[in-house]
C-alpha cells in the first residue's frame, strides 16, 4: 500500500514558522502547580429584594466553598449603566478588580423576554476584553446558570455561553437551568432538595475540576499565533504608521 502524500508537503507559505509553537505534552508538564484555594467570582442578574438568581448564586457559593474554593459574590446595586460613568467609578473598579482576582466565575441570570437581564449584561459589558496588556476574563473558567419563572428554558444560559466565548473564557460543558424557580426555594432563600439542586452540585463540582485543571496553564492555553504575530516589531511599526503615530521607513 502506498503511503499517502503529506497534506503539507507543498509547504505553508503564509505561515511565520518561528511564531508557531506547536503544542506538545511537554508544554503541560513544566508549570509550577499553584496550591492556594481556587478563586471564584459570582455574578447574578437581578436587583429584586427576593431574587431567585441571587438565591441560586448563594447556593453555588456555599458549594464552591465546601469544595475548598474562595468565593466573592458581586452586588450590582449602584453599578451605573455601561458608558454612563467612567471606569474609575467605585462599583466599576470593584467589579474589574474582582474579575482579575478570580480564576473561575459563575454567571447566574434570570430569563427575561427570552434572554438575560439588562443587569446581567451591564456587569459583563463593564468588564473589558482587554485593558492594556491585561485581560480580566481571558483563560478563566466559567459556569453558567439561569432561573425562569415558567417552564424549562435554556435561552439565558445559551446567551451567557456566547458572552463567555466572546470574553475568551473556558466555559465548562455542564450548566443549570431552574424552571419555576418560585417553587424551588424556601422562604429563607435556600434551594430545596431534588434533581434541580443535584444539577447545581454537578455544575459546581465540574467548575472546580476544570479550574484546578487549567489555572496553571491558563496563559499558555490562550496564547495565540495571531497575537504573537501582531507583536512583531515590524507589525507594530506598520500599525503605528497606519494610525499616524510614525512615518514608515523611506517615506
């Protein structure tokens, strides 16, 4: 039987080979293992006095702490609308600092009009994709959950997954959707036992696993060829020339 011709036998003329760091198992054996408790930030999308998304957020916090995590829950009261204040607003600064502190996050939103709430979206919109050389969400793990007033739906968690991918987060496969949430929490705001609670446990357990698995390698996992290429000196000079900061050589 003839050996098939290599698919790259004719070369890769468009590739800058020196910038391609082909992944190998060795890349994952050199990082120093971190020993501190995994750090989790929880955001929820409601300001109501009796908020089921807040109740679910606190259930997740209890579980993550039980499994050895360190947890912070952000309170969105007082957070201005995106672009209606400057980034040095205390509530904006608090949110961004918590995102930087975290190694994993949980986003919990009610479903309203078939998607996430404005409160939830405002929090995510205030976290920049990049701030200078710092990316407050990139490489962090993410679990998504939703509560609904009616029957089972996955609109909110699907929307949160899109946002998590856009924010370059490692969104875990499992998720939680709690239908008829008013039936699933008692007067004290604690979630009742049952299959829906068990699913929340599953999600939190999986988030801890993925966080411990990836946090030592997060910088490597999100290190991209295209971004290394953009950092090449000649590339940076060309960008600077395009925006008028410097004149190109020979002009």
